[in-house]
């Protein structure tokens, strides 16, 4: 037995799974370019990444509650051992694990330890066997939510220590690549209480600005795409114009007035091209500055949450020790109670037997007298 998971913590898990999965995971990915790609992709229409003040406060509290519930669940299981689950994925996710081994977000996996036909769905090209060391907690969501799901939530702040490609398998006429991914726990960074408070205030006070900057960056990215297309079009016009001027000069039948007109038009095109190129450089510089600001902010979110998770670990472990000590004390008290009860029962039984013997003796004597 272990510590009880509160209803508030259960609701946090449910909220994360059903409503905030995308946003919370993106908050825990430091590189802001990942947010921009999602928000710029037309296929992700309807997906909203928001880092406004109230949302960020909610996300941070949700993460802390989910992690605390996860620790309670995992430590309450008693004996700890290495574990393994499966996850549907894409080749790009595997490549990202190779180049960016530090995983600061939660990972959702499947409780099945073996590949099955259900995994040959959608555009999934890969099945990962994800295994972890015994010090990495996880939570089987159905044990808490009672939703009949097969989802397993693995702790945030892990690190890929090894990736091996296995043999390919065939599921529902699809060839699926399989990989074994080994995780180890990251060392959680800690800070002083004053630094913790200062960092939290920085995160919250800048969240609205980060949210606005992210929206502006997405707009700039779209503008840059249009600008780039315009540059390519004008470059083509310049090239065609230069070829046309050369052709006319080669033919020899090219009046000075026509040549001047063509050169004026060519000059105007080149000036127009330079304007677009300068604007593109300005956009690129703004995007670069915005990404730097957002990424730095998100890195600080990670540092803050590492410290918070470290505190939660110490708190839950201390609560677990106190719980176990209380349980042991109750067991000892019960043993003492049971021992006393047994002695009392034995004495009570002896007294009852003695009374019965005396009654029987008295009855026999009375019979003899009569």
C-alpha cells in the first residue's frame, strides 16, 4: 500500500490527457521552432499553442500534480524494477531521440510489451520498445482514471541512453520498423528558495509577452514565405530581362532608346529585388531574436520545474517514510493488542472450564447425597 492519490491529482491527470497534452508537452520542449512549425502547418489547423499567463500557471500546476501522483503511484507499488512498454512513432521522432537525447516532457506509451496488430495504424512507421531504469517512475492511467485505456505515462526529465534498430515486422500489410530505446533519469537541478521564487516570477511575468512574440513569429514566418516567393519571381524576371537584352544586343538591331528603356526597367526590377531581400533580412533577424527570447524563457521553465520536481520527490519520499512508520507502528500495536487478547481469551477459557468442572462436581455430589 502507499499514499492516496487525491481527487485533485486525478483531475490533473485527466486534464493533461484529454485537454492539455499538446500544450504542456510543447511548453517542456525548449526549442521554440517546434511551436512555430506546429502553428504554421495548415494540417494542424485548430491546434492552438498558448503561453498566456493564466494558461502557463495552469500548465505548471498540472505538471506538478501529475508528477506527484505518479510518484505516489510508483513508490506505492513496493518493489521497483526495470520496466518496458511500447510506443507508436515516426522515423522523425527516432531521429530526434538520436540528436536530442534529453527528454524534458512526459512520454505516453502503451501498456503492451509486445508489438500487436493495433499498432499498424495511421502514418506510424515505427514501433519503439521503451525501457527504463527502476528510478524512473510511470503511471498506468487506467489504474487511476478507470477509463479502460492502455496508456502509460512515463516521467518527464529522462534521457535516451541507447537506441538500437531491430528487425522489421509486417502488420496489416505494412512494414514496420522497430527500435529499442533505453531511458535513464536526468539529474534534477536544484536551487535556493529565493532563486526559485525569482525564476517563477520571471516565467509568469513574461508569459503574455512570450505568447504575443510567438504569434508574431508565426506571422513573420508566413510573411517570409510570401517574401521568398516574391524574391524568386523577381529574380526570374531579372534573369529573363538580362537574357532578352543580351539577345537584342547579339542581333545588332537594338536602338539606343530601346536599350535605355530596357535598362531602366531592369534597374527598377533590381531595386525592387533589393527591397524584398532587405525586408527578408529584417524578417529573418526578427525571427531569430524572437526564437532566442522564447527559447530562453522555455529553458527557464524547465529549470524551474526540475527544482519543483526535486522538491516533490523529497516530499513524497518523506510522506512515504512517515506513512510506513505509522503503518509499522500500527502493526506493532495490533500485534500487542492481539497478544493481550489471546492471553485474555486463554484465561477466559480456563475460567469457563473451571466453572463447568465445579458445576459438574456439585451436580454429582448432589446425586450421591440424594
